[in-house]
């Protein structure tokens, strides 16, 4: 399994669960130092079934090199993403290009590059989007557009690559990771604010999203493909009056 964006947050929790289930995992991050530290931490718990690769997914050539180094795999998990809040008036072309390069172009490039091995192994592509794929958030038009594209991408892959490859999309809602703020205080405050949006009254723990990702990738979901699955605490279900 190759898991992009997996040195922290949802990706790190996904790697941990995959290793606990017996998978061989290649974790990925942009910085080599962070990748090495993450590999060491996982090996301390799970042994040598984890390796790491550093790559800047904003660079298409780097995406292809990552795929080449990963070699034939059974599962691609497109988890890496970037987010910055900017309204449409202050957004510019470089900001649009940078966001789409990581959030949408990289999953496409990796899927295309890894396609022969995935097809031969009857593999799975799991892509992590967001509730922002279906909801509009102020200050997030570029991010919402990039995540919305992943749903259509997943459905198209499911149709085009069946029956050899399954494709599924997981859409988390608020998750208590460091993306919620630069400091523990900011993260706690933002998690509390976002809790009001969910029907369950709280933000998710990264392990809860990891469980959905691993389920989608596993044989227990063998008849599921083309689905865009909300794991958002009911954020997209509606609003209480």
C-alpha cells in the first residue's frame, strides 16, 4: 500500500492501522526528515513492513518518480492535500495552480503511473476528499473546487477500470488534526467550533477516518466501487432547525 501525505494526521493513522492489519506500507511526505522520523516511529511498533519515500507532489515528475520507486502495489491511497483559506478576490493563478497540483493532479498522475501494477493485482484506489467536495465554504472556493473534482475522478475511474480495479472516495468532515491550527490552543478552539456543525457534537479523531479508508481498501468492501462515502459526523446530512 502506498499512502500519500502520511507523516502526520489522517495519513499517519491510516499507516498505523494498515500495519496493524498486516499490510506492507510505503508512507510518503514532502520532507525527507519527516519521512525518516515517521518510518522509525512505525517500525518501533510494527517492525520492518514500512518504508518511506519523500516527494513534492506539486511536481508531476516527482509523482512519477514516486510511483516508479513504489513499484507494483495493491492499493493506492491518495491522502495528501494542502489547504489555505483565501476568498476569491485574493486568490490568484499561482494559488489555484498550487492547490490543484497537489489535491487533484497528483492523484491523477499517481493513478496513471501505477495503473499497470494495480490492474495486474486487481487493486484499489482510495482517494480522500472532504465534505468540502459537496458543501461550499467561505474563503475556500479553490479548495472546494479541488476536492469536488476528486468525486468525479473516482466515479470515472470506477467505470473505466472495472472490473480489475475498484475506486472509492472518502469524504471526512471536521477532523482533529494539526490542520485545525498552528498551536494546541488554536486546534482545540477550532475543533470546538467545528463540533457545532456535526450531528455528533464533536470532531472526528484521525483513527476514525483511517478506519473508513482501510475498510474501503480491504476485501471487506469487495463489492464497493465508485462510491463517494461521507464520514463527516452528519455535516452533509442537513441542519437542525
